[in-house]
């Protein structure tokens, strides 16, 4: 059996040995012939191809695509290795009129071309490379790019715009071939008629892949905007419909050191209210972003970072941000927001945000927004953003902070409409009590001033004073406060001297720290002047405290500040110039029960100087002081 197999194997090998040399010789001859033909073809191609044909072909291609006149100043340069490629210098695109307006200029344009087609007398180009192009475009009032109506691209866009189908058909002769476009060190300048602004991108480097008009397009663009590098990735299966201002599915990613974002879903180049999809946006450094965008926001230093993620859908009034996740600094919120327009055409934001923790400073900073003059954003918004935007936002938080103050279970609202801006805290727990507040920026384009009203009930002011580590002799008690302040000057221009208002405080039993009432009486009989720190070794317990004051011109006019103790009562009246930490108060120390007036006679005194260690002087001592000799 084994001998039979070996015999058959030897016979097969002799058969292969007879025909293998013939096959090898034939294959070698074919390969050699192909190489010789290719080499001869490449060697003779420069003599067979007219450079004028290539040049006129490029001009014709550019003119057909743009609808404008293409002019080439330099002579074309032809290369045939590794692929046939033509390079032309100083290419200008201008309107087809005498002294037509220049719409674009390219320092150098190169493209691959079909060698066989060129030998046959026609130009077929692909893989375009533009070196240092400058392109000028215009965005019209409708939000569409003015492509002109003459070029192949413009005509294709026009057909797509007039089509009622979401997938417009295209005849084979209309489905022009595009290929790959590479842009190096370009400039794009767009005049936006809708906003009246001109936008400029420079240092543009881009790779655009668009095989045919009917095929999907992908583009990657690198550029510089206001001195910062940006990167944009765009992908769409229906680019023609996109350029025609129709709704298309697309994915856009924007990346820069100042802002990052991506949007996946329905996109519309002319109508942002038609967006529907997922939006992810982040501003990691808000102060730097404001500088980059040319905007100045008073109080903006409280904002460190902002990010949001939401599913956007179209509603009758505009856009809705569903499943919104919003983060300001370290405070995260969830909710739902709407963006639309009022009947008068004014932009409006409304919705609800729920925070775990919230810093109120950024929200209150909105009431002092005043953009820097002579900036692009200032020109766009025409001054105060609150003049150009309506808001109706509900806010809630388990914990909230406003500077050193802390709130729990807060419910608030921000309302901007009809020339008035209001911020209300409808309910909040504050230092064991309840707080409500109302801040309003008045009419007359927010230049008419503003007012602040705060009402606090049964709060632990003693705990607040201790936690804030406020110095000096102060009352520690649970009480209620009503504060009403107003200014006739613009909020962003007002200072403490421009504020007027009233204050009412009522406190329960507590203690007046750093005040030894017995030592105060004793020193009042011994010294003409003494410091309050001289009687700060103990506290004065009281049963109640009340105070009324009016605020004006940087001072509080105190009326009937009364601290009622079990045995003695202190009454104070006068001025507190709070801008200079000063005091100028007249007071009395008397028996709480008039029946004890003999044992505790009335002691009038004056309290003045600088907080937290003012000087006290008995009035009787001043009256009895002998005149100077």
C-alpha cells in the first residue's frame, strides 16, 4: 500500500515539473510587458498631456462648482509620481462682473487627475489640496449661507431646498463627484446679516471627505478663534439638506480650551429651534471663557465652571431641555428647561432646576450684569443682558449658600419680564428659623434702581454671630428680623451710601456677650471715659431685645434699641456709620421695674468710637467736668 502511494506521488511531481517552467515563463513575460508599458506610458505622459488642458480644466471645474469666475495667474506644474498631480498658484474666485468682487483666493491649489482621461483630452480631478485659501461668505437674514445660484453646489442645494422630500432624489448626471478636500492654513470670514456681525476664523486646517453630492460627508476642522485653537468634527448622511436649511441627522463635536461640546441628533443650520437630540456642553474655566468671548460679567469670578447635558426636543414655544443635568462649580442640578420667544419676539428661558447644593451668588450676580462697552457681545446684546432676555426659572435646593450664610430646603424663583427682574426666596430654613426674601431690579431698563426685602422668623442669631466669629459686645438670641432696603441708582452702580431703608428686630431671651453690667455701673461712677473692653469679662442676660433703625447715606439711625433684663434695661439711640465701623449712640441704663429706681438710678451715657471696642462716657461725668483753665 505504501509503495503504491509513493509511486503515484512521483508520477504527479514529474507532471508538474513538465508544465511549471512554461507557466513561469508566461507569467514573467506578462508582468514584464505590463511594467514596460507602464514605464513608457509614464515617460511619455508629459509629452502627451497639455498643461493648458489641465489649467483650463481646473478653471472650468472651479467655475462650475462655485458659480463664479476662476482666474489662475501662475503656470501649472505637473507631477507624475507617485500619482499624476497638478499644482497651480495664485487662484482667485470672483463675481462674473467687471471688476467683480473677490470671493476667495488660494495661494496654491493642487489636485490629482486621471492620466488616461487627460491623454484622451478631458480633465478629471480629485483629491484637492488648498494652501492658504481665503474665503468670504455671507449668511442672510434667513440664516442661510449665500452660495449663489449658478454653481453645481448651489444648484444642488437649491433643488434640495425646494424639495418637499426628506430624501430628495438625484439624477446620475446631477450627482457630481467631489472626493476629498484638504485645506491648509486657511481663513474664513463670514458676514452675518442677521446679527450684523462679522466672524473670522484663521489658521484653518481641514480634511473634508464627500465622495458625491448624494453621499454622506465627514469633516474635521482645526482653526483659531480669538487667539484660541478650536476643533470641529461634523458628520452627516444628508449634507445637501443641511446646507439647504432642512432638518438632518448629524453629529457635531466642538473642542477648545475654553469650551467643549457635542450634539447628536436633528440639526438645522438656519433654525436652532428645530434641534432635537443630545447636547453635552462644558465650560471648564468660566473667567477665561468670558475674557476669550470679550464679555465682562460683574460677579463672574464666583463662577468657576459650568456644564450641562440634556436631551433637546422641539415644542410649540421653542426648545425643551429634557433630563437636564446642570452643574455650576461643585453644585449639581437636574430638571427641565424651555427656551423660546415671547409674543414680542424676545428670547425667554423658563423651567425648574433642583439642586442638592447651590451657591446663590451667581444668580444674584445676574442683577448686576453690565457688559463692558465696545465689545462684540455688548453690541449684540445692546447693554444689559436682562434687557434682552426674559426668564421664569424655579429653583430648589436641599442646601444653599450666599456668602457666609447657609439655607436649607430652599425654594426660589428668578423672574425677568417687562423691564423688571425679581429674585424671590419663597421658603427656606435659616438658622433654625424661616426666611423669605425678595430682590427686585426696577423699571426703566433696569436703571431705575432696586429693592431688597428680607423677613426672618425665629432664627438663632446667636449661633450665627458665633459661627461668623463677629467681634465685640453683641446680643446672642433667637429672634425675628424685617429688613427693607432700596436704591434709586442702578444696582451695578450703587454703593452703601446710596441705599435707604428700614430695619426691625425682635429677640427673645438671650445674653449680651462681653458686657458686665455691674462693672459698667461701677466704672461710670469712677471714670469719665472707659473702653467697652474694660467691662467684657462676663455677659449680661436679658429677657428680650428690640431695635428699629432707618438706613440712609451710609449710616443707620437707631431708634429705641432696647435690651430688657430682669433687673436693668439698656436703651440706645443714635447713629451707626457702618461704612467706617463707627458708633455715635446715646443711651440710658435704668431699673426695669420703676420701684427699684432708688437702688438702680438711671445712668445716661454716650457710646462712641470705632467698633468693636468703642468708648463709653457717663453723661453726668461730662456735665460735671470742670472747664479748662
